[in-house]
C-alpha cells in the first residue's frame, strides 16, 4: 500500500518483487479482493474454493458445505476452519492457531482453541463416518481425510 500512484512507481514496485500494488486511498472491498487473489495464487487455487474430502469452503461467498449440506459458522469458527483448510495435512499447534486467529491482545493460557475445535467438530464431523478434524496428541490439530477420532 502506498500513496505513490504514478505508472513508473507501480512498475518499479512490481518489478522489485511485489505481488500486487494498491494506491491509497483504497476501498476495503478492493483490498480484500486483492488479498483473495494473491492467496489463490500462493496456494495454487484455480478458484476461491478450499476442499478437504467432501468439505468445501468457498472463500468468496464464505459458504461452507459438507456432502452438499450447508454449515453455518460464526466468524471465529470460519477463520479457524479456513486456517486449518489452508494448512490441510499440517499439524498446527494450539499456540500457532492462537497467534493466527486471535488478536495480538489475546494472552493465551486458556482452552479457547479446544473449545472452538469442539464447535467445529460438532458442525462438521458429527454424524459423518469419515472424521476430518483430528487431534494429534501433544502436538495440536490437523484437518485431513481419513480416520476416526
């Protein structure tokens, strides 16, 4: 983000390694659209969808479905699930999740991550034979296909 708006400034910024360039003032809507585009590119996504098994998250519409059934999530639940899905197959520690999902004022030391994982499990895994959210004892949580908790 910059106030420099000449074509030469934009070219210089992009040629210096920037993935995108936005000039102040800007609309928040444009900024979030650009972030989604950069994220798609970084994760090699052809569209705004993240998929793990039959769980699908459309990051553009913020709609989540499992086996075609829509799942209604709170903002924190959505953020947590999005983080897990962007890191599918990667074990994420409670600290890493706290740092990414909760703001800088959050001091940790509570079971808030466990509580929100429990909320997600109820909404995503209850009634499903193939559980997607797994606890890796002593390490953290992972979302992946296969297995029972």
